[in-house]
């Protein structure tokens, strides 16, 4: 068992299943919906194709990217928030479109309380210990006070052909927050969904005042509540575009994904 779990188990309390959690057999809308293809997006397909108003028919919780890579998206309580590379975060209408986003209708199956500070990797290790199905699809919300958070956002691209995302890391802008309240919205996606989705952990942040956000690079939690929703199916809506039809899927982009997720090339 992970040593991190041993040191945290005395301080992190697992609550009972939430009162409103339903049996999986009775659940509806328990599907992860992906608009776009992660490998194609990482490889440079940043032009939006999926309307937000269609996306929101498949979920009220999720994350993604705006058209032409103009920052980061977060969906919470059925509202869409965009964080741009200048740090500005704001709610946007559902009139636009996205090149890549993942959403679901969030219903917490279990709720956990954590008061001991945890780094990003400690959070992931703890989540692994309480989400034992290694092939499960999990939506995760972490809400509360964060001692520190580092996020990032990319500026919009302008000139085609667009470079793969790992080649644009020098353009990303970072934002640091201290002692801030807010939400992490994210997923743990299993390895068999590699390619169409970003596997492993992936989180975006939104502050309580809705003025700060971005893709998570690093963090240290304070007093937080962790809500977990295990999903039982997934669907992928692929772009019906000329660029997608001619995209080279033979290239292995796993290392590029790792670099993009961590915000650095090494």
C-alpha cells in the first residue's frame, strides 16, 4: 500500500455514501461525453467544431478548451467559464464552440473530507487508494480552501498550420494563488481510453469569486471536500472536418500529452 496513504489515513475521513446517491442500475446520464479527440487536439486541431449548447446537453460538469486554444474551459453547475492567457476568468454564453471538451452529469457517489495539506501527487495517491477500480471512469470535484495553486492557460493561435501543443509550451502563462477557496473539476480516465481522451488525472480550477482559474500545474490543499462520481460508459463525438479526416493518428503522442499536462518539456 502506498506510504502516502498510510500517513494520511488518520487525517482523511471517508464519509458514508451520500444520501442522494442512487444505485448504478438506476442511474441515468452516467456517461462521459467527449467532444473531439484528445490526440488530435494535442496534435494541433484547435479549430472548434462542437457547439457549446450541444455539449451542455450531455453534462453540467467538465473541462475543455475554447476555440483556437484561447485559454482553458471549466464547466460547473451547468455554467461555462473561460480562463484566458491574461489571467482573466469569466462566465461565457453557450453560443460558441469547442475543439475538445469532456463533460458528464455529476452525481457524487461518495464524499470525503480532507483537512491535512496534500500536494498534487499526494492527492492523486490518495484518490487512487479510494478509487480501487483501475479501469473505472471517475469524475472528481474537490472543493474548499487551497493553501496554494498554480495554473496555466495558453494564448490563442493565429497561423495555420497550427503547431502541436507540446511545441507551444513556451507561450503558456502561469498564475499563482495563495489561500484561495474554489473548485477543482476533473477526471481520472483509464488507460484503455488512451488517444480519444487524456488518460490519468486532469483538473482545472475555478475560484469561488469566479475571477481565477486555469489548468492545474501544482497545488497544496487546505481543508477540502472531495466528491467522486464513478461513470459507467463513454461516448466520443469526433469532428466531421477535413482536418480530422486527414490527421495522422500513427504518431505516438503519449509523451506530448505528459508534457502538456505538466506544463513543461522535461
